[in-house]
């Protein structure tokens, strides 16, 4: 059972454009959603995270939009840079869990 | 200096053999985890430990056995290796188990089973 789903599988945008990565989940007990990014041959690293006390979390060019009713969230990357090219993973957890449930990832490529 | 050390970086094993993957963290964290990443199942949770106590086990097979000899160590023993076990195994740690604690990932051990 795939509890966290991401779309698209891969995405290519031009430098300077906004990239939108989507994520949905099934378990309504999830209340913590970190996004990790992973560069080739490296380990995943935390990029930004949101808890549903808010519908939006912003950190520089990266913004998470959260819709609790629809169990969906999205990561917006504005003014995309070639250095943003990586695989982005949406994950889910809750206060009483140690484990992170990851989606399948979105491979983002930024064309200069 | 690396804060999470995984050894070895690369590992090649034959089917049926046994290997131990080493993980040490020097972040002063109380919780440690193992995840597995392969082409078939990216970033799959395996185990979590808190203060050397097993908290969660999502691995159906008993061939995978975590071992915590010290608070900052969490090794992974894999017995009767199969080609399907080929993956990169990531150790991770966080300040606490749960409580929205950020998990930091080690560099990984890439295992290939022939």
C-alpha cells in the first residue's frame, strides 16, 4: 500500500521558472510532512518541513502549500536554478512515530 | 568531520552469505534508523531505535537484524543474502524519536549481492 504518492515522476523546467511538485497521502493521522532532496550519489537531506497547524511554509525560494481536507501538499520552487536539479522526496510522519514514510520521489531537472 | 559514519561505503557479497553494515553517529542523538533505497522502492523505512531500544520494525524478514552495542551505534546484520537485497542502506539519526525531530542521513552503504 502506497501511503504517500508523488507526481510527476520527473519534471523539467527552465531556469527562472517555478517548479511545482505534488504529494498526496492516505493516513489522516500524519501530521508532519518533511521534504527531502537528494543529489546524485549523495544521501537525502532535509529541505523544508510543514506541520498542519499552518497551510503554508516558506523558506526562501521554497514554499510548501498544504490542503488538509484533500490530503494534498505541493512544493513550489520559484526562480528555479540549475543547482536545484535533484530528486525531491515528500515524506510523512506523526508526533508519535519515529519513521518517515517516503513517496517515490520527483526527479527535477532545471535547464539553463 | 562526518557526523554519521557508515562502513563500508561499497560492499559486494555472494548469495547466501552474511554481512554486517556499520553505523556510528556523533551528533549526540538518541534515536537511530535504517532505511533502504533501491530502484524498485526508493527510501523504504526498516527499523527505528530510541535509547538502544527497538521502537519499530517494518522489515518482514528476520534475515535483517539491527544491533545496538552503544547508544551511538546501530549496525545492521543481514544473513542469507539474496540478489533482491541489493540496495543502498542508509543509517539516520535524530535528536529524539518522534516529536517531529529532523532525521539526518548518513552517506550510505551500497550493497551488491551477486
